[in-house]
């Protein structure tokens, strides 16, 4: 790897240990060497581990995360595909504001809002964009 290459594993303490089961599943499921968000969550569900554990192991294996289900990162050629919503209903705005932690909407809370209001995840992130609300932290540890 060149000196300008991102080293995802560097964001974790040196003592962070890989999980062989998760790493095996990652290796088997990544034909392009990238980990789509939806696949990471599927692996977590099948192995009964947290999405964060899958994210850590992907980092340790230097596997980039792609295709965030909120549209925030991992798309080509633009990196992010979410655009601000034209309008945000009062119900959605209230649900987002209720989920805020330190002025940000955690990814898990965005997913919860989408489920509760029967919306697509990207509709919640589009509302956040329109409202000037940042989403984070990511459940996989990307941000």
C-alpha cells in the first residue's frame, strides 16, 4: 500500500483482536473487496454479533465500507448520494429531534425513525440534510 493509502485498522487500539468467524464471513461475502452496508448488517445478523464488530473486523482487514444505506458515503462517482428533502413533515422533524444526541442523530436512531414512520432510511437522512442535522455515529464505525 502506498503512503497515501487509508489504513482503516489504524483507528483502533493496537490490542484490538480480529474475530476469525467474522473475518471468514467477510472474505466469503466480498467478491469486489468492498463491504456494502447491507451486507455488513446481514453478516452481523447471521453471526449474532453487533454491526460494530463487523465494522471493526472490516477495518482490520482494510476492507472499505461502501453503499451506506443512508446515502452518506461509499457511492461512485460522488461519494454521497443523499440530497436534502424538499420538505420535512412536522412528524418526521419531531421524531428526528427526539432522537438527537449532542446535536447529532445517531445512525441507529435514524433507522429507528424510518421504521417507526414507515419511511425509507434515505428519506430520514434527506430530512436531516434539509434540517442541517448531522448523522453519526455510524453503526459500523465508518464515522
